[in-house]
C-alpha cells in the first residue's frame, strides 16, 4: 500500500519533533549506535557444518585461541598434533643441500661476514694493531696454550675406533677452547659473565612451509601443508640474557633472493617420520638466558674433508658447512622467537640474531644468521616480503700443522674473528 | 644365468670385472626429477658401486651420488586361463651428477605435422574436408554470435 500522503484528520496537539533535529550521520549518532548493544548475534559461518566456510572458521578459531594464550600454551597448542613430517638433518650427506635448505627456511645466503666483523676475511694475513687492546691482548696466550695442550692430549690417547676421531680428539679441544676463551673475553664483554655455556645441548624446531596435494589415501585430493622438524645437537653453545643487535635492517632483506626449488623435498632425499613436535632452544622457557649468542659445531668424521677428497666430492665440503650453519641457526633463532611468543601468525617484530662456528679442528667457518620472519606457512607467506639472511665464510685454516707439540702456522686472523664473534654485544 | 661372485672377506683382493655383461637403460622419469638426476633401469645384480664404476670408467660420466630401489612387477593380472601373470621386477637407479652437470631427458617422439605429399588422394580428401568445414562456419565478422536472432 502506498504510504499516507495526507495528514490525519485528527491533528495531535504537539507535532512530533522533526527529523532535522536528530541527524543520522554525525559522529555522536555513530558513537551512540556503537555503544548500544547489538540486538542479534554476529552472522558467522557454522562451526560444525561440512563446508569450506566451516573449516575456515575452525582454523580461524584455532588461530585466535593461540593468539590469546600465554607463551607456553602457544607452543604446546602449535605443536600439539602429530603428523608425518620431514626430518631435516643439519649435517646431511645430500648433494646441494644448501639450496634446498634455503628454500625450506626462506633464507638468502650472503658470502662474507657483515661489516661489523671487518672486510671479507679470506686472506690469512693477520691484521696487527687494528683491534682495541683488550681483544688484542686476550687471544695471544689462549691459543698457544690450547695448541700445546691439544697436541699433548692427542699423542696420549690411542687411535680412535671407527669414525670417532673427531669426537675423541677435536671435541674436547673445542669445548676447552670455548670455555677458556669465553672466560677470558668475559673480562671485556659483560654479557658473557651472565651467559650460560651448554655442552651438547639439544636444539629443536618445528615449522610448516608450502603445501602439496595428497596423492593417495582417504584424504586424496586435499591440500596438506609440508611440515619440517630439525633436531640438532651442537657441540656447545652460549646463551645470553639480552638480544644481539641486528646485522641489517628488516627492509634490507626484501631485496635478497632466495632460491626456489619446485620439486618435492622427497627428491633431495629427505624422509618423513611422525613423532613429537619439539621446539627447544637448549633451555626451558623460564630460563632468563633465552637469547642465543654463538653455537659451535663439529664436523663428523663422515663429512671430513679428507674423506670427501678421497671420494672426489671436495666441492660438497663447503655445501655441507653452509647447510649445517643454515639449518642449525635457523632452528635456534626460530626456537628463540617462539619462546618470545612469535609464531607464524604473529611475525617477529625485531630480528633475532645468532652466530655459529663450524670446525673440524683445523678449518673454521663462521656464520651469522638473522631471522627476520618466522611466518613461513602458506597463509602467512603469501604477502610476506621479508626473508631471513645468512652470512658465512668459506673454511679458514687455523694452523698448518702440529709438530713436536708446537703449533706451526697459526693464523691470527681466524683467532681474531673468533674473539670478535665472542665480543659481539648489543 | 647369474654368477655367484666369491664372498668378500677382509684381506681378499678387490673384485674386478672386465667386460661386464650388464646393460643400463636410460629412462624418462615418471615423476619430475631435479635437473642433476638421471634415472636408469639396471640389472638386478648390479649394486650402487657397480653403477658408479660403470658410468665413470666406461662412459666418463662424473657421478656424485647414487640411490637404487627395486620395483616390484605386479603379479595380480590373470590370463585367459585364470593363471597369474607376473610382470618382471627391475632395479631403478637415480644417479646425481657431479661437477654441477645437468641432464634433461630429450623428446624422442616430437609432435610432427602430418603433411601429405602433393597430388595424392589423402591430400585431396583433406582439402575437401577443410572446405566443407569452412562452409559450415559462420561469418567471422559476427564474432561468435549465432544466426538465430537478428537480420
């Protein structure tokens, strides 16, 4: 029916106030409308229906629940469900492993170290007087002592059994050297006095990246995220109470290029297993030393450069070291970020930085890692321009040989780099 | 006939094979493989080290890593006498090349435009069919609109 166009016959005594006095589109009216409680519940998709919208809402509810919980609950909710996942070994026999690992962790590799550690350390000429006196004075006695001790210990022990040379000879040397250096550098670096030196700690990290269509089974045709797990055991590591300073600003990583590998990880070869998803930095959550400083890794006998040379695979030595540094540091920084409450749907607000030294007794390689993003799963990576960065050197020789208890050809550059690494403080 | 090689014990001389009676077959991978991986079908008696030596010594191919598996040939199908018919098992080797070399399996059967020779029967038939089809098609200036409506 058409609205009444004429006024009623019986006029009311007072006319109702005209619409002009209560305008609908001002801020006061909007605020009033917001303050008023909504009359009906919000229109959202069902939670239990067999529909895509319902699945999406379940996922969103899960994300919301994790967002609102405290850190321990966040980690336990994130790692609750066990499924088949790829187990990534930092020390791997696979060829060209560093390209694959860069793709899995969205890391760009930058040869050489950041400016903080001086120009690219590739030559063996020691730079005299360049450093301040504290760093210059400290290393001189330490390696000389260590070298002699190292040679003595080696001659006393009998020949190691099958493939245990490194573990028996070089392991204790590295541990003693690190402990001694940390103690002596602690005089100049107050952070190290409050640090924690772990021997053979466990470092675990669990993350999701990429997806695939399940080819066979009762879930055939559906999308499944690819899950990865790293279980690492460095020789020793130093954890500190404060975060190290970033090497490069976040925005600088937008331009870095990460190699894309379009093949499934199975072809690497990488194998799947199902077990508990662990995220661990080396200490439990309440530990105050929750940030990482330096990790020290040992090259096992199986990947020693002499053995690789015998098999004509000398080019894979550097690849192995890079892959090891990459995977170990990514796992460590990722675990540190998770401990602070950052997870794929809540990306890190500041970069997490750690360092690593990988050695086989004679050759040392130095790596610096900056974690700019932990959002690697499919939904969060779609519009994520950030990339993680890895700086690394080639292997540098520490000494030529050990003869009659004397170290011949000690390279001071490498020692200075080691000390610089330990001196790094925010 | 398979030869039983002498069992190796510590101190024995290294087994050497001259003029091996083995033949490798290069195959196109069923699933897409990385560019440095080559797929072979090899005799069941060969091992990874045999393949590596074979390729390096006879064909001068630098081999990085090699992985093998045995593919079970199905025994499910039955013939007209309801007897099971076994398809033979075979061993597959995935060889990763060293020194950054890559290999892509070539296209052995490229798509060829079948052009009949001039003046032949088939050519005239093809032309006739083409003309017929052309007559059936509408004016291209109509842009796909049918002739049901309009003028």
